[in-house]
């Protein structure tokens, strides 16, 4: 047990109680709004280092001495430093949820994929869509890596079917559907790899863009091979 010198012990008065009710933060007070009801993490802001306002008072738990992580919002609240739905800055101290969240209706529409008439391709499209849904939920680097692996495996299988059944072959390479399709595969994979190199979290604008481009790829590119591969008995 730690004993305190009598000189440092005093009885709390009415003013102390009032201050405590409004969210005291150790050696500094944190009024309502700074960290919700004056609390952050386990109910305090460490040594009086109060975070900036967070959406709905939802701050990260104190890190490295209780600074409330600079007022950044919890993962899942939807705010990433320097990003917003419009591509402009998203202030982590205010974190306007409407600016940084991904509309569920958009996700549902983007991942509602038409059949390409080849069972294995339809199944792999759904696997990729499932990984992308997880990315929407977590916006984490780990799940983005899962998306990359899923897309990479799917694209490789798709291109192998092109080779096996002779899809998109043209004497003029500039008019080769197979070549342009493979080039689009590489562009999408490179896009994901670049984002993976940027940090541990994935900004909402990138996720929205990736879902949009995956949807466009399946509806603009993949439908081109649907009838051809189906007629060849591709599985």
C-alpha cells in the first residue's frame, strides 16, 4: 500500500464534487464534449491530457500515458486522418460520421454481381465479394491483404480459362480481349498493393472506389467471356 503524507491529503469540498461530476481528468478537467461525458477508455484521460471532441463522445482507449490517442475515433466510427467521402480532409477531432462512412445501400448494389455463366467464376466472384464486405466492416490492412489474395487467385484462374479455351485471341494484339482483360486485372492488383504499402488502415474513399471498380470489372469485362466460355463447357 502506498502511504501519502498528511500534507497532501485534504477533504473534498462541494466544488471538487461538482468538477468530478463533469469529467475530471486527473490533473486537468475535461468538460462535457471533450471526451464524451468526460471519460475515455477506462473512464479518464490519463494525466489530464484530454482528447479533442469525438463523434458521440467515442474516443479510443488511452495509449502511451493516456493521451486518448489525440482524439481520434475508434475503428469502425469511420474517420481516417486526411480522408473524407469527398476526398477532402476529414478532421479526426470531429469525425463527422456521414462524411466518412460507406453507405450500406452502395455496398449492396456494388456487390450484387450478375452471373457470368461459368460456375467456378461465379463462385469466386462471390468469394471476392465476401472479402470486400469484410473490408467495408473492418477497413484494416489485414483484410485488404485477404482481398488481394482472393482477387489474385481469381484473376489467375480466369486467365487460365482464357488460355485453355482460346478466349479473346486476335491477330492484332491491340484488339485482343484477352490481353486487355489481363491488363485490367493487373491494374486492379497494383492499386490494392499500393494501398497496402501506405499504412495499417484503409480509408473509406479507397474502399468505395475498389468496390465500384470490382463491380465495373465484372459487368463490363467478365460478361464478354460469359457466352464464349459457357459454349466451350468451361467449369
